[in-house]
C-alpha cells in the first residue's frame, strides 16, 4: 500500500491523536499509524502505550507556569472534543495538591494558577481536615484546591474521542506498528512491520517511551524511561458512596518516597469501581526498547505496589478494599522537563515525546504544538517561556 500524505503521525497515543486532529484542522492530509491496545499484555510481543487506563488526574495547578498553561489550554478544549465526538472522557471532581505548609510548592502552583485566572483555595492543615474528613492527612500538610476545571480524564476515551474527530476531518488511521522511517530528499517513507509503506512529506514521531531508540527518529534522543507501577484498590458500594465527592489528589513531598497521587472512585471496563494510586519510591530505569517491552509484560513491581498500598491505608484508614492488584506503566523524561517538540536533525522528521509523568491532561495542547511545529517550524509566539527543543545524546 502506497499513498501520499502531507504528514504521517507515528504513534496513536494521546499526543499523536491530538497532533493528527490539529494537523487536519489546519488542512493537512494526514495519516495516523499505531497499534491498538493489546488484549493480553503478558503475551503481547509488540509495542505498548501508556494511555491504557481509565483514570488520569487533570488540573491547572502546577508549580511550572508552562505546564499550567499546557493543561489550561487543553482543559478548555475538552468540551469541544466531547461534543464533536459524542464520547465523554472528562469528570470534574476537583484536584487537591498537598505539600508541607512551610515549603514553596503550593505558593508556586498558586502563582501559576493566578497568572491564568484560575480560581484556587489555600487550605491550612486544620481546614483540610474539616473539608475532607474521610482523608487522614500527614501532619503539617497544607493544600491547594482547584474545585472547578479539574478532576480526572479517561485516557482511553480521550484517544477514542480524538480519533473520531480526526476521522471526521479526513485523517487516515492505520492500526499497525511501524518498523522504520526513511528520510529521503523528497519526503519520508514509513514502513510497517507487515511490509506495507506510506509516503509523506514529513513524519511526526509520537511514540512515547519507544522514541528512546533511534530506529524511527533517526537520532538518539536524550530521554530517560522509567518503569512505574500503579495500584488499583477495588471498592464496594459503601466505600464508593462514602468517597464519591473525593477530589483527585497529589502529595508533592520533598522525598520521592513520600510523594504519591490518588484518583477518586472510577468505574473500569470490568464494571468494578477502583481507587488508583501511584508513586514509586525509586526509579526503575529502562535502558532500551527490549527492556520497555519486557516491563509492560511483567505486571509491575510487587515491592512498589506494597509501598503504595501503605500510603493508601494511611490516607484512608477506614477503607476496606475488596481486592488489590497492580499494573505496569512507564514515564518518559526529558532533559528540560518539557516535552520534546521539534526537528532533531532532519527537516522532515519531527518528534513529539516526553510527557515527564504529567502530560495526559495536557495532551491536546501538546499535540497542537506538535502540529504547529510541523507546519511552521517554530513555536515562537505560542506563549511559553520554556524551550521544547529535542535534545540529542
């Protein structure tokens, strides 16, 4: 199969589908390529994505002004994507960030929110206990609470909704895995593992952790990929009702082992209701593509899961989970803590990767910036102070 496209987007995750939608909105002829979620992770030999989940926190409050802006612009477009696709993925439940009263983390997040005219409320340790009596907060913790325009999104549903919008705009979608990208003087040739090829003017590689290897980008990007474990606590009807008004929650501590995030009750595809907690106590580096694939097939880390279960028990001492299980995930970190958006070397192969553990909520804006970069070759004038340029090893 051969066809000519202006842009071929490789990677059908949250950033990739968003980029494809925005490119099509700008009038480009777009192909979007990426495999679907595997049914059996343990037996799957191919690539994985990190959006295989029903719950990710969304909020504007963030100590980084750029990350706050990425989130706010994305959140403002949630309604449009839901309306055009007919698929709901956003739940407004509020978001609460916890940190020690004497530290600057909450003040920095409030400054970034104020700059975007986002309403927040500072809660003292005493006010926290009064506002959220079901939660047993650590002594000395204060909070910054964003009640509206925050909560959680369903990543699977976001991808599905964005795909519907993209197809309505004429995007060609192929559920295949890409083997290689060839850069030529007249464009790019994208070869899939079944041997079929596509021809395009440019390629945008949005493959998350799998951008670590240069087989698609053509150059080794300076990325660090870490395996993460998330714990799912199945809860019964009584606990679900008791915790129905709970916000999404992030504890931002000085020590990584004391930091975690927790999502409120969410119904998953198996029909059961879960709380999800994450926050590995240590980093598990994944050095190459083989290690990443093996990690996703592994089921996660038992010790990390036990660590998070202890956090959950301390925060919700009255919780009586029906069951506990855990699953693997991965975070892709960049040198400058912002996504890599740009052309590392070739003017025909751009990259869009590096979520740094906080990109799900901001995926639509990150994808839009990827589209802008492909179209214009620059992000100047987009309102960000940081540098999104890819860094090569």
